[in-house]
C-alpha cells in the first residue's frame, strides 16, 4: 500500500478544473476553500446560504440548485449521511444532471449498501464515480492536509488528481470498487471510537482514585499511546473541551452503526462496536448529540456517578 501512496502536493497546480461542490458543512467549507486557493473554478451549493455566501466572497460561484452545481467537469459532494446524500444528490436529480463523461467524487462517509447503489446509478448514467472519504477534522480540512481514501477507476482517480491534491496531503488508493474506500473509512472511524471510549473509561477509573484525567492522559499519550489520535482526543478529554465539536456524537453514533451493519453483512462480530454505540446512544438521550464525540468521557463519568463520590 505505502509504495502506491500518492503525495497530494506532487502535482503542479497549473491543471485548473471546473468543479461543482455540494455540502458546505464543517468539513466541506474548508475543502472548497482549498480548491479555490488552488485556482480551480468552483460553483457551490448548500442548504444554508450562510456558508455559500462565505465561499462566494472568496471567489466561488453560487448554484441555485444541486443540479446546477452538478453540471460541471467534476462534482464533489460532502454530505452528512446516506439520507442527506439521497435527498440532495438523487431526489433532486443532481446526479442525473451530470454530463456524460464527467466525474463525481463522493467524499462523505456512507454505508456500503449506499456506495453500491451509487456505483450502479452512475454506471447507468455514463458518469464516473469515485468514493473518496477523508481522514481528518475540520481544521485539517481547512489546511488542505486531509488524507484521502480513494477507490474507483484508477484512470478517473488520476484524472481528478488536481482536485484531490488541492484538498489533501496524500491519497491512498484502495482499488476499483468504490465501496472499498467506504469500508476502510468506516473501519477507521470504528477504531477512533474505540480509542476514545478506552480513554474515557480509563480516565474515569483514575479519577475515581483521585488522579486527574489530565495527569493520567499526559502519561499514556506521551508513552504507550504517543500518536496523533490519542494525543488530540486525550487533550480534549483532559480539558473537558467538547464544544464546538469537530465530529459530533450524532455522527459518531451513525458511523459506529455503519460499522456494525457492515459487520453483520459479512458475519464479522464487533463486540466493542456494540458497547460504544450504546455509550453514544446514552449521550444522545442526554441531549449531547452535538457535542464532540470525545465527550464519551462525560458518559463514562456519569455512569460511574463520579459527581456523587
């Protein structure tokens, strides 16, 4: 795999493309901004107009409908989930508005089943389809430093390299079947969820013995678990900094659910996934769905009744 890693900054930025971009949420805003900075011609659409207005001030054009954004050489979509993607891309006829021979890069985290359906739909329409979910939080997207997991026709991936290069520091190719990229993204998010849960439980244990979470996590994230994921989320847990969210409890619950569904399909048990999903569901039940999923530490502390000790 590593021998085939694409360095996202290798290519010249002289290859400008006309791009439609749908979905300007926390991640999409930064990604579209990077495309503009790279000199691409970008037309944007989003449900809320505030994000559109912010991008037009940077040089983007505003599309009136998703279909208007789709009528370009390349369409990039970054939507929250299967339902949003279905409504915005399919029910609105946006995908049907794409020109034959154009390319759709779907960068959302969607289910395996949805990925298969999108692949079949694009094949019928004569439009190339690339699944390219990303690893990174909104600040990473805004800096153009995402890691992009890409699957689809290799020739089409190479064709849109200037687009991917502008948004990411590296592209990881996963083969010709688009669903493969979605499986890897789902599995990666599952690992993040279990890492956060393990820190939440372990730091709750130390707190029960009078050892601050910050002291405990400072030790383990600089020794046994000295990696960006543990250090970043460990710092958020130490500081009890769960708002504003980089990735919400609600989205975490969705993604862990996607992992469990994918496991069910291939008879792969994910017992940790079931436990983390229940913790996330507890957070949703307490009205914390929009907090960062590092707030699983609050769930662990609440269930241990630390506030009553």
